[in-house]
C-alpha cells in the first residue's frame, strides 16, 4: 500500500502539484487520482473538442463538397445546357421567320395568287395574318354584313398595320365583296337607292387600302327584263364612280339563277359599254357560276376564254372566283362545291389556274370550307401550279 503510495509520490501529478507533503493515506490516494483526472481533463476535453470539430469539419466539408458539386453541375452543365437550349429555340424561331419570309418571296416569285373568303370582323390585320396562316397571299372579304346594314368603322391604325404586314408577306391585291343582297336592278326605287348609297360608301372606304378591287353581283331584274335592269345598274355606276378613285369595280359573272343579270358575257359587256368611267370597271369570273350558266370550262376552256375575250376582253378580267360546282353544266343553280368534289373537278380547275390567259390573276376560293379546308385546297392548288 505504501509502495503504491511511494510510486504515486513520483507520479507526475504529484510533482506538478508539489503540495502533497502530507502523509499519504487512502484518502490522499483518492485525492491524487481525482487530481490526475483534473490534470488530464483539459487534454481529453481538447481532444474531444478537436475530434468533435473534426467531425463537424468533415461534415461541413462533405456538405461543401456536395454544394460545390451542385454548383459545378449548375455552372458547367445545367447553365450551358440551358443556354444551348435557348440558342436552339432562338435559331429555330429565326429559321421559322426566315422560312415564312422565304415562303412569301417564293410565293411572290411563282406568282400564284390564291386566297379565300375571310371574315372581316376582326379587321384588316387579322385577315392578313389569317391569310398567311393558310399559305394564302390574297383574300376576299365582305365590306359589311353580307345582308347589308351599317359598316363597321374603319380603324386607320389597323389599316396601317395591315399594309405593313401585307407588304412584308407579299399580299399585294385583295378583293372586297359587296353585300350580296344589294340589288341595283330592283323594281323598288328604295332598294336601288339603298344599293347605291351602300356601294358609294364602300368605295369611299376602299380608298383606305388603295388600288384594290370591289366586286358586286350586278343584280336581278325581277321580271322587268334584263335590259331595264342593266339600265338601272349603269345609272347607279355612273353616279357613284369617280375619276379619282383608285378602286376597280368588278361585275361578277352570274349563274343565271332566277332573274340574275350577268349570266352571259354579253350582258356584262353591255354594262361596261354604258358606264362612262369604264376604265374603273372590270370583271370577276366565277368558275362555278359560268359553269352553271352554261359555259363548258371542263371540256372547252379555250373556247370559253376566247369567247370571253371576244365579247368582254381578257384585259377586263381582274379576278377569278375558283369554285367547284355541285350541279351540272347549265343548271343555273349556283351551289359551290369543294375543289375537286364537284362537277367541274380538280383537273379542269388545275387547267384554269395554269391557263396562260389566267395564271397571273388572283384566285379566290368560296368553297364550303372552314379555314383548315381552305388551307388544304390552297396546298393542293399550289402543288398543281406550274409557272
Ligand atoms: Zn359573289
Ligand atoms: Zn356563287
């Protein structure tokens, strides 16, 4: 026990402390043991502290490593990938725009001007955009509700936007259509006056988009005889046409349904002859109407066009309504069919768009279609158009 105590006396704690001059007892031994613990405690504490911090450090380092790894991923992979994606999208959009421009230029070059009847309810710019959407480079529209009535105010900003858009996309000529219920050849003076005022107002509005054509159905004589009806039509035209107008007014070839005037080329010639400002006048040929009117454009297109040229003059022809017909030749019915689904057929209509006397003219579809259907017909006809 004493030996143990002696050895303890030489224990470093004892030396360090140096205040243990008292005889060593068991109590002292316990005290010394306690002291030795106190002596080494800071070392253990420090070690524990360091170990703990090392663990934390290790944890932080691992966390940082993960963080750095994520940052590394973001900077070197995700961001470049996103940039690349943006560049690809941008290039794709540009290519699309270029393609649209290219398509417009191609259309301008190959010169098939084709469009369809569009709703004018959203204005000119909307019509232009709708036309481009279906690969058309012209369009027809009603100047107001087809049944007549008051026209919507023209918005000059819309017209300005449209003109810039039309220029960019190669839309050079458009065709306005008068309400089809107007009858300048009516027995009723009130109806004739209404037709006159409406058309005069339309012609004024047409000057917002100068240099285009305004098409109208000559009218129905309703039993008075074509000669009387033609007289009324010419009176009206002589009142409303002005030397300064830039619009060409077109007489539409009609099917001869009921008492329609314009069922023969001769009737149209007579109107043209009796209008003083004849240079403001032209003709719009409707393939369905002349077929229904008895002109065989399927089997004898050349003869029909020669007849047109002899009676009216091809120089008067400014636009074509390209429609198939639900009815046979000479039926005088006026029921339009989709391209290739009627009595005229796709082959005959293909010959029409490619005919040397007609291929430079603008063609307007008035077939029973929604926009999608028009798009398909335009695509079919463009494919069949050869310069
Ligand atoms: Zn018409
Ligand atoms: Zn028709």
